[in-house]
C-alpha cells in the first residue's frame, strides 16, 4: 500500500495495519525450500589456483 501522501505517523500506521488486515493471507513456504542460514552454501574456489 502506498502511504507516501500521509504525513502523520500514527495515521500512516493505522492505514497500514488496516491494509494488512484486509489483505489475503500469504501462502506458506513450500516444505522443500530452505531459508536463510539453512540454504546450501556455494563452494568458492581457492584464489590463485589453476584448475588445469
């Protein structure tokens, strides 16, 4: 929701809360999707080493 035109902080908060209540609930994350620190780390090659 765009609240850029609202200058009063409390009024903006109330508008955002109302919009959040009205919005459809977000879908749950799929069971196979890792998040944050549980994600697979990308192995970084050692710098300065030639592969061949």
